[in-house]
């Protein structure tokens, strides 16, 4: 399981505790580590920063409402565009920007290690900007959707879409939002840990659950 720690690879942070995962016996998600790094120690190519909604479920779990992500190869503008692209591809109102920042961070890590990937991402974002006639990250939702439909199927689209699967859903924040209690196999499975708990789904209709046949 991937444990969320947004401000990684930063020399000094305001929170020193390790990020918590779903490791306790109950499977509950403990406090998340979303530290805000001191700006003078952020030396990357770009910095994505934001805050969790005050009073929200995730804000109550995190030691701080502020979060920061350091980019090593991409610019801040490129990172913001990737966040918006991720939200256009996989729109979840309940997921905060901090989760979509993980997509930018993971793609940035690949760009930092491969010049071809860096070029593909830069050119792909440039094409999106050109398609909306300005900054893709600041364009309207309708313009962003139209621009994304134009690139559907090309390598840039495929790379970002594929990374979304891991970046957006394999982290403690997403687990908490969607009601997933974490890995259970090492704790004996789900038979005693919420086998029938599908709290994120509506109860089935009576037609879907007819009475048992008594013949």
C-alpha cells in the first residue's frame, strides 16, 4: 500500500512525524501527514501549494491544512495543468487538489529521469494550452474537456491517463474519501473487518434483492 506523504524530498518541514497508513488492527485511516514545507527550502523547478478545505474530513485527519509538492523537472504552470488534466479525466468533487497534485508529482518524477518523457509532457501541455487559447489550467471546464477530447488516444493522453490510476487512487486520502479501510490480507481478510460494508454505494432496490425461494 502506498502511504501518502506529499511534501517529500524536502529538507525541512513543519511536521516531522512519519505519514500514517492503514496499519492498525481496525483498518481505520489514521492521521495523514500533509506538511507544508518552509518556502526557503523548496529548491525545485516548480512548487505546487494549497490547503485542504477547513473543517473537511481530510482536514480533520491531517496535522496541517496546508500541503506542498516540489517539482524537479516541470514548472509550476505545467504541474497545475497536469492537475487539471487529471481532474478532467477523473472528476471527483470529493477529492481535494492535494490528491491531483500527486499525479503531477509522479509524472514529474518520470520526467526528471527521462528526457523523452519530459519532452512529451511539455509538448502535450503546450498543445492543450494552444487548444484552449491560453492557459489550460485556467480555462473553463467546457474548454478543458473539449481540448482533452482532441488529444484522446495520443501517447501524452495515454501516459497521463495511465498514471492517474495509481496516483489518484492508491493513497490514504483517496482511501478515506471512498471508504476503503486499507489492506486486510495480513489481518486475516475482510470476513471480520467489514465484509459487507459498502458504504460508498447506495442500498440495493427491493427488486435487486427479492425474497428467498421457499418452495
